[in-house]
């Protein structure tokens, strides 16, 4: 290992500090978007738990075929995507999701499944 004297290390640090002051980071020209990485871990964990509870509600109701239904949860807001066999299945999925504790709203993006050739 190469030994560096304390005074040489201080000169390097002072040089870096002066460089940072002379060239401050540029401000973003557009507002930055929040990413999933900036979401607190507790919130992501809560969102995953809520999503699992919605899926469990679907699994516990034998009147619904939720195999092609996707669930996204964010801060209590649930979005349902995918397809269902008919409009009644969609209505049932929305009602089940709304009944899960912790769900504050449900956005329905479900469509009726179409068979090929129809």
C-alpha cells in the first residue's frame, strides 16, 4: 500500500471541495418523477400485502374466475387489469376488491374476455 501524508490528503480534499463549489450540480429543467426506488420500503411492503389480500378475496369466492385479473396496489388505491369471463365477473371482482380492509379506491380496467373467432 502506498502511504499518503496527511497534508497531501488535505490538499486533495480541499481541491475536491473547490471543484464542487465551482461546478455545482445543474438543476433539473423539468420536474423529476418519483420512482419506485424513492418509495419508502414500508409503503412497498404495505402495497404488496394489500395486493395479496385482494388476491386472497378473489380466491375465497368460488363464484369468480380471477385467473386473468391483475391487481396493483399503491397507498390503498387498487387497480384491476386483465380480462374476466363476463360483465358479472367484473362487477364481482370490483365489489370484492372494495370490501378488502385497507382498500381506499378501486380503478376498474377489466375487459370481457373474447374468444377467438368471435
